[in-house]
């Protein structure tokens, strides 16, 4: 995503005085302003310029009103767009309708410069998050192409991770896990095996048992993946990539210290890694791989419960047991 996506604003307003006022305020803030006087003109401009992500629109306009414009913009799924509508204090019905159609925020006329600036800061933050998701998606696609992991596996692990994290928020307050962090852990979960990019295809796709030397090479993926994500985190400053580093480097550590690459034990293992370790292993047990057949759900359940306190954090296993109904629903949904 280019810098233009954060600095370019499409203003849609048929009232010329209000249009010039918004244009002046935005230009003083350093934004590049594109204007339109009705929804039809705005939609054409939006479709012709892929960098437009911020839209400020009036609701009552000729030819195509703001409501129809919001619907048309939301029908375009190719990019994240932050839509701010202008309304009057007494027009709560129109505001409710606009928000229901997909508007993100609103401004009350006459527009205050400070309020306008703050609303756009929120919009730019949303666009940056979307850009981060594009980075994650690209890395996931590369890893999937290398390892042959299916979309089902990634969807299940992500869903399992969120189930566990949300349960821990409610039942283990001493962990001080926030909803935002829980969502970010689930968001980066598909990156746990990104280090596999450095492993030979012959080893990854080998049917049957690996040799001792091949196992040692396979194990390096956790360290390689962690180092890669840590380097990207240090260069970009993106906080979620530090979680991704913890997940990639720590998802093969074991509660009793017998894991790799560092032999961490107990709470020395980052919480994100402890959660995803459980989700990843459970999914591996219940799916067929080139080197194994799938275990039944009940067999897998017995195995992971028996490994509580050895392989897995007991708190994570307890969270799974509390959330079995949701867990099974995910298995069926992505079967």
C-alpha cells in the first residue's frame, strides 16, 4: 500500500461553501484532496483511482445520494475504505441508516477542524492495519505454497487460537490478556511455520520417517522463522510482528522444557506460543499428512489431555476442555 492511500481524501459534497471549507481544512493538514459534487461522480473517481481509501461524503445529494454511494463503495471488496459521513445534529435517523449501510464514522455540520483531524487519524490507522494484513497474507501464501498446507489447516488453527485466547481472557485474568492481543495472536497464527521456507522440499514432503539428520534440519525452521520475523519487526516497528516472532520461534517449545529451539519451560515460553502450540498439534493429530493418517477426535483429545503439564500449558488445555463445543464446531466448519 503506498503512502498516497493514507494522504488522499475524496470529499463528496454538493454545497460549494461546505466543499471549499473541507478542502481548505484538509489541505492545511497536508492531505491531497479530490472533490466530487454527487455520488455518481464520486464513484467513478473512486473506481479510477485505486489509492483512494479515505472518503468524506454528504448524504443528501443529487443524482446519487450518500446512502447509495456507501452501498456502492462497500460492494468493492478489493480495498479497505474508511467512510466518514456528514450529518446534522437533528438528523439521527439518517446517521443510523448510513452507519448500518457501512459508514465508519461521522462529522456534524458545521465541521470542526480538530474533530475532522481526529476522525481522519482513526481512518488512517484502520488503513495501516489493512496494509499489515496484506503483509501477513503474502507471507502466509508463500509458506502455504512451500509446505502444501491447506487453507483449512490455517483457518482451523486461527479459529482454535482465538477460542483459546478468548477463554483465557474470561477465566484467567491473572494472565492480563486483552481482547486486542487475543485477536492479534489469532491474526499472526498462520505465520507459525514461516521458517519452513528454508527447509528442503525433499524433507518437507518425504513420506515416512525422517532420518536423525533430517529431523535436526527440520527443527531449524522455528529458529529461522523467528529470526526472520524479528528482523522485519525491528525494521518496521510493527508491534504485531513481535507476536509473530514469539509464535514462530516458540511454538515447538514444551511446558516441561523438552522442546526446541531453546528448551524453554513453563511461563518462560511466551503465552502466544503456548496457545498456538496446542492448536497446531491438535490440528496435526486430526488431519492426514504425507507421513501419517488422521487420528479421531476422541483419540486426539485423550492425547492432548494426557500431555497437559508435559507438552502443553495446563491452563491452555483447561481452556480447550471448557470450549469443546466451539472447538468441534470449527472442526466441522473447515472439515
